[in-house]
C-alpha cells in the first residue's frame, strides 16, 4: 500500500511541474533559476522513487505516467525558457541562493546514492 502512495506522490510531483511549466499565472515558473531548480527537484523525486518504491507492489504504469508527464513539462519549460529572465528581482535573493544551494547539495547526494545503489 505504501508503495502505491509513494508512486502516486511521484506522479503528483510530475503533474505539478508540468502544470507550472505550461500554464501562466501566479504559480507558473517565472524565471530561469526557478525552472532549473524545479527540473532538478523532479530528478531528485525520480531518484528517491527509484530507491523507496517497491515497484513489484506498485504498478509500473505509474512510473510510465510520471515519465510522460515530466517529459511534457520539460517541453513546456523549454518553450518558455528563452523568454524568461534569469532571475526576478526580489528582496530576498540571497536567501533564495542559500536555499537553492543547500537543496542542490542534498539533492545531488540523493541522486548519487540512487546511482550507487542501482549499480
């Protein structure tokens, strides 16, 4: 049961990325740094799912759906990437850089662990 829930969370993360990449508005991806951070977060979610989900209990179709939706989101993000500024002007830019740096370090460690476990 927990495997199905974790696989559904992976699909939800992919859907959220795709919606934010394609749609405009308040929750859209507004700058290139945000696009890159969200894409990296999606890679980390797939790495975590590959380690945490028992795919003999969860349907592999959920993995396939997550991959297709993530690919659609990547296409949407790529279409908008050139028109986006590198960063929005914000008062809290240093805090954002620190948060992105820490997330990048932790996420890279998780991806490296998933690769080490897979090989």
